[in-house]
C-alpha cells in the first residue's frame, strides 16, 4: 500500500479517445509530479506542480494535459494519444521543495490501441 | 547528461550484505544523494538519502565518501524480496526535479 493513490490501475484507450488519470494524496504535500515509464527503462519526469501551479514541463506533447485542481489531487488528461504513449504513468508527491523524498503511487498501466 | 553511474546488474546471496555502488563525481555542494528501489510493476520506493554524513534507517545504510564523489547503499541482510532495480539520484533539494538514471538490477539468490 502507498500513501499516493492512482486510478485506474489499468487503462486501455483508442487513439481517438479522451481519458484522464487521477492521483490523490492526503499527506499535506504541496508538490506533485507526473512521470512516464516505458518497459525496462527508468521513470522520466513529465510535469511538476508546486502549490497547484505548474512549475516544470519537460517539453511534453500537448496531447498530455496536466491539471492540479487542489493540493491533494493531480490529473493527467489524455487526448489523441499514439501507441508509443503506452507506458506506466507514475504520480508522486513531496513536501514543498525540500530535502524530503518523493512518495510514489503504483502507477496506471496505459495501453493505447 | 547522467549525473550518476551505477553498474547495470549485481547478484547477492540471500542473507548476505548487498553493497550497491554509485558514482556521482560531478555532485555539487547542495545536492543530496537519494536511493530508491522499484520492484516489478510497482512505483519506486524511497529507501534513504543523505548530504554528507553516513545515514542509517530500518531498511539500509548509506555511506558517502568524504569527497562526496561516490556512495554505497548497504542492505545488511538481503532477502529474496530485495530483488529490484535500485536507483541512485542526486538532487538539489530546493529544486523540484528528481531525475532517474538507469539504476542497478539487484538479484538476490537463494
């Protein structure tokens, strides 16, 4: 069990679908993160939010649209994805930028058909 | 550019200590060393972190050399459940980014 909850655990979507990934934490953390992980590769940073404002966007294509509606929730909206976007999407949270570590969820396994 | 260098794979006998090295020769004075591990199909799990001094918790010990150019994660009594990919990461605490390198795949054998 982790303190960062991601839903759904698995998602299959077509290239014309619109779907959203959700992430929730109740640790009072004010920084939240999205990572993408392809098979047998390390996680790659996509977005970072601090106090509900986007602070880092690692040049991610616009078909991925993050949203942080409040300090406990982080969404990743998906539209017009490609099969190569199939991956494990990981969410993490941490205290506002400090030495405190990131806490990760167990991810959403996304398959784009 | 990778900030850390780790061996791609290591084996360890069950019950023995696992010593995982990490080279971070370009580390800056304000960068911390973090260790995470990832068991198949799960999210990365935080293990330990440090700046200069050696650190120990219930999971592991972190030994950082005096010049801070390398570190070693020690799992004192490895079990089969410690089989995972171990990531060593250097990070400036006040910056938001935490970027993973390739990691070391540790296999604990009976």
